[in-house]
């Protein structure tokens, strides 16, 4: 028992050290603007069992899963359901469905050629978008202003939300039909929570207690938020669904329920999530990557990198042809083709359920890392060039 605890603490220390060093490296790299998630994954590879062997991912598995939960809690919280009643939401869903059909055709062909044997997870991976990773980059370059903002947010939200639903149904541990029924049950439970919790908060005494403890040592709102997250993670697990769905639903419910100072709560969740749990998830994911298989077959990584652009990005040119001018559509192509956090989660789940080959998981994550490094930079360059032309 003592040896296991010591091993776990050592691994946790190494992982948190990687997380602590990462923002310093980002600052030192300056104008290269490498997203932290990329450095966290690379750090995990370096300290993991495939390179230096300084840390064991199994010893911090629980904390890593909670980090995955926090990642999707915050993604669900950012989801603006009102967007789906607007044109931007309709086009985003249409674009994702076109990408899903194209992914099925392309990955089906690769499976027929014996390039892949894990059709579902690979096909779903090609339809994802890294909205959370993109937002800081887009904000820094003033690309979230005007009507274009709604199209970016809607396409990004769909690129996170619909793959998560598909993961729950198609990659669930109990089969697709049961997964669909379980998903419906989770949806009804979440709907009940979203109606019940605000009503409970209307009671004067309970509302006063929560307000008084919001910023005190009791941290009442934050404690109940984490309890809600863990409750839905437990229920999702018991329903045979993956934790990403429970966490995502928790975020959606929290957006409707959050009492008191919501801005303060958001800052606390960001501090706990991005300050501790989420970096652990990404470093742990890097530790589990079979980097040797990527080195042995780099063409597989480059293939997935190009397919992210073809499958997820190129349909944008057609779907948004009457909504956006050419330059904006071209920007959106590279924005929606950027994929990493959902992709990392999906490959993690695929490996755990035995539905994804290690070499494909590593190549997909590598392609996601490359997409974060390359595609947003191209989108920013197109945006700056277009703005320069308009200012002449």
C-alpha cells in the first residue's frame, strides 16, 4: 500500500511539474504561440513509460478522468443552445453531417485497403473541432468580432458536441441500442435537473445560504458544482456511457442553474480545471501515446493530418457559400479543421474499450497536434491579409 502511494505521488509530482513548466515555455517561445495543450502532450510523452519512464499513467488514472470531466464540463458550459435556433447553428449542423458522411466514405475506403481496422473511432475523430483550444488564438487576433463570431462558435460547438453524442451511442460499453436508450435517460435526467435546481434556488433561505457561502470558506456554489459534475459522471458510467457525456451534460445544466455570481464561479472553475485537473489529463494522455509507432510510420500521421482538412474543413466551402464571403469561408475551413482535445478524449476511450489500434491513436493525436500548430496560423494569416486589403 505504501509503495503504491509513493509511486502515485511521484507520478503526480512529475505530471504537475510538467504542467507548471509549460506556461513558462509558452512565454519563452514568444511569437511562435504554441498552445499549451501541445506542450502538455509532448511533456507527457517525454516523462512517460515510452521515453524517460519517470511517471506511470495508471497511478494517476482517477485524477486524469476527473480532468477529462472538467474539460467537457467547461465545454458544455460554453455551449450556447440559442445558436442552434439561428442560421449559424443550422449551417453548423449541416456542415458536420456532410463531414460525417464524407468521413464514413473515406475511412471505409481506408478500411477496405487495410490501412485502418477501427472504423468508428477514426471516422468520428475526423469530424471534431478544437473550439476550446482555438478561442484564445482567435481572441488574440481579434477574429471573434461581428457576425463571423456566431458562425465560428456554432461550428466549433457542433464539432465538440455531436462527436461526444456519437461517442456515447456508438462507442458505449453496452452496445448501440442500449447506448441510445441510456442517452435518452441521461437527457431526461439532465432536463429534470435543469428545471428542478433553479426552482430550489428560488427559496429565500436556501438562496441566502448559498450566496453567503459563495466566496467564504464553505465555497458552497463551487462544492455543489463539483458534486453535480461527479453525480453525472457516476450516472453516465452506470448507464454504460462514457464520462465525457456526463461531464458535457453537467456543463449544459450548470449554465442554466448557476446561482449567484456566475463570473466568479467561472473563474473558480477555470482555476481548478485548467490549473490542476485538465493539465493532468493531457499529460497523462501524452504518457500513453505509442510514439514509436508514429516514428515507424510517419505517413499515417500525415495522412490523418490531411484528412482532417479534407473531411472537416472542405465541406465548409460548399455549406456556407450563401452565408459568408470567400475569405471568411476559407478562414473557417482551417478553423474547423483544427482538432485536439475531443480527439485526445476519443482516442483514450477507443484504447480503453479496445476499439482503436494504438498506432492509429498515436497518429491521430499527432495529427491533432500538427493541426493546432498549422491550421490556426493559416486562418490568422488569411484574416490579416483580408483586413489589410480592406484598409487600403
